[in-house]
C-alpha cells in the first residue's frame, strides 16, 4: 500500500505514518527477481526437511527452470507453498518439473482435478478413509509425514485411524 498517498487522501493518519516510516524498503516482486527462485526453492526445501524431520529434497535442473517460469501472483508465499506441498505429496528425494506441474495445476484448478476423480459415488467418510490409506502407502506408514501431508495433527490422524479401524504396522 502507498501510505504516502493514503496520508494525502486522509485515509491514513499522518502522525502514525511518521512514527512507522523510519526506513522505506523497496522489495521487488518475485516476478522481478526470477534469478532468486532456485535459491529460495532450495531454502524452503531445506527448511521443510529441518522442521518436519524429513530427508533433504533436491531439484532437477528442469524443475528449477519450471519454477522460474511461473507467474507467482501470490509472490514468495505462493512459491513457498508450492515447494512445500510438492515435497510432501511426492515424497521423492529429487523433484522434477512434472512433480511441480502436477501440484501447480492441482492447486490452480481444483475443479479440473476433481473431474476425473475416483471418488464418484463415495461418501465423505469413504473418501477420507481412502485418502488416509493412500497417504499411508505413499509415506510408507510414517505417521508424522502422513499427518503433515494431510494437513492435520498427529492426534487428529490417530483419531481418524481409530474411527476408520485402520491398522498401521509398528516400525
């Protein structure tokens, strides 16, 4: 927001403007600094591994090229979300452009992703149970990774495992 303009239009308090306007920093959008995208993507991947106790994920050259070409209307948050979502869903040690493309399209066009859904005719409980089973298979029974990939807490995952009578072999 242009606070100077808002002050002149009297939609922002002038005294408050001068209190907070100690330093003005011009931060260009991600579209204006595409050369930073590979470095940022690697940072988000390393952070994801550290926070969630996952193995480090690498990117193929075509993956970094693909990421550098996206428009990012959501700026750096959109890049961060795409990288984190792709890591969690793919579970692969090295991501390629197809991994990101699938997640980018899936996030961008949820209606298209649902069109060919195998959930037709299933109840919501059946869909949830099937989704949990798929996540368990994808993450080889690692409940922490399953919970993160489903966007729920471990406690919530345990409740659902009990609700749907899903047995997870002990490691």
